[in-house]
C-alpha cells in the first residue's frame, strides 16, 4: 500500500544515475531535501549505474519501465531526476512512464521562484526560467502540433504558433536582461559610493544551508530570514557591522549575505544571478561559511570554490568559518577554535563558531577587525600562527 501523502504535496519518485562520479549521492538525500523544499513528497528512491547517458531515455528502456512500475506501485504523480535532462530525453521519458518528468535544474528554478522576494531576485529567477523554457518549446507546446497554420490549411503543423511563442519568449528574455542591466548599473553606483567612503566590504558565501543567514543575524543583530532548509535566502542583504574599540579601532564594515551555492547549480542561474554574485567578486573579504557538522563538507567546499572561480571571485581573500560547532559530537570537536587549512594551494585562516550559541564569534569579530584595520593601513594581513587541526584530530 503506497504511503500516505500530504494533501498539499505531490508524490514523487526520485531517480539518480551514477556515471562514475567520485561523490555520488546514493541515498539521494540532497535531492530529497530539494524536493521537500519545493513542496513535493518523495515516496520512493531509485538509483542505477551507467557508463554514459542513453541518448533517447537517459536511463535506457528497461530502467524506464522499472521507474514506471515503481511510480505506479507507490502512487507517484511525478518523477524527478537528480541530473539535468535534455528536452528530448525529458519528452521521451514522459511518454514511456506516463507521468510528468522533471530534472534537478527545473527543481532548483522552482525553489528560487518561490523564495525570491526582492525586485532584483524576481527578475533573475524570471530570466533563468525563460532561458530554461526556451529550450523546451517542443515539449511544452506539443499540443500545437494539432493546429494548422496559414489560410486554407497550408503550412507546417503548428509552425505559426510555435514561432510566435519562440519570439515571445525571446522578447521576454531581452526585456528581462535590459531590466537586470539597469539593476546592475545601480549596484555599480552603490559600490562606487562605498569605495569613496572607503568602506571595507565583506560577503558571506558558502554551500546552501551552511548557516550563512544565521551567522549574518548573529553578527549584525539583523532579522534576515534563516531556516534549516535549502535556499532559505536568495536575495542579497547588506548591513553595517560595527567592530568596537577593543577589537581594532571602533569602525564599521559592510557585511553582505548572498545566495547559497549547491552542487550542479544550473549554469543559467549563475548567469542570471550575475549581479548578486558579483557582490562576492567585488568584496574585500569573503567569509566562506562551512557546515562543520556535515560529513560531506570537503565536497561542499570544492563546489563553492568552483562557483567562485566561475564568477571571478576566486582572487578575493577568504576566511573559512566552520559553523554549527554545537552540532559536533564531543569526539569531533576541535582542540583550538582558530587555525589554518590548505585551500587551493594556500593556507587559509579557519575559525570554528556556532552562530546559534555564539561560541567562537568573538574570535571571528576580532579577525574581521584586524583584517579591516590592515586594509586601511594597506598592510598585508599575516596568516594566524598554528598548523591546521582537522576535525576529530586528537594529537598525543
């Protein structure tokens, strides 16, 4: 008997295909979190292994039939893949399974559409959705094949309407890009004003659900939305952070909370969120927030570094902030709260904190004050003394 499904949620079968990736998510935990965040309810999970994607069905005809039977047995209303599907694969799978089939890319787009609050955020999501939809006109508008274009019934099936839809989407993409360009110019003006005021700017970056917004709130006493879920925050929030006299001269810095990164972040989203992500590229310092309690944090760090390289922010100095110290078991707690860790071939300062309890935050504020003071004096900030101490390391 299929499990009970919440009346407001759509039952979904989750599918993941292992093509030999070193860190394949066999339990589909992250996809399950994404599905639940988007309002779906996973009722079954299926993984398989292939050398390469099948050109027509991504998983092959035999596995597609297995998915169809599983979805039927579990009462699923949708099938969700952990990888990106081509328009042809998506259409063929829907025909073979008899249910809507979506991929990780669309799922992330749906979450972003639900969470965007600011005018800029909504524009960015709209652009990414339009770009995604433009590649799937054949699938989304297949009913138009029944129409005849032209007087007297001549012309290709649905040709006139499909071309019209393509032009409409193209025009909408152009309008949205123009509006985003205006927002980008406004942001550049704001940055120039900050530069004239010689404001030291800091951006929070990190994998989604690492606790960036909770840390932001703890540092600036703000009320930015924070929750234990993926992509709780999409819109950039900037506040002044005052660093008191005892921590380096009694001055303020600019602190920005940015959207979280995730594995296989759709390239269209990276492009669409260029204005927001460049808040990180233009910062004087990045606070790279890491979920220290997550066993996969090394892979998450690598993914954040990849996106930073893609947006041209890999040159910005970083401080690694290992958050959620309160979530670590006693045996995994570090012996010191401040040390260094190799990152992309160089030693990077690392500080362990708990944004929820406040542990380690005085060390972090002192580090930020010293960095800002060194920048004002144009003196390079030395890396803190001490070798890196991995989590759980117990010397002697």
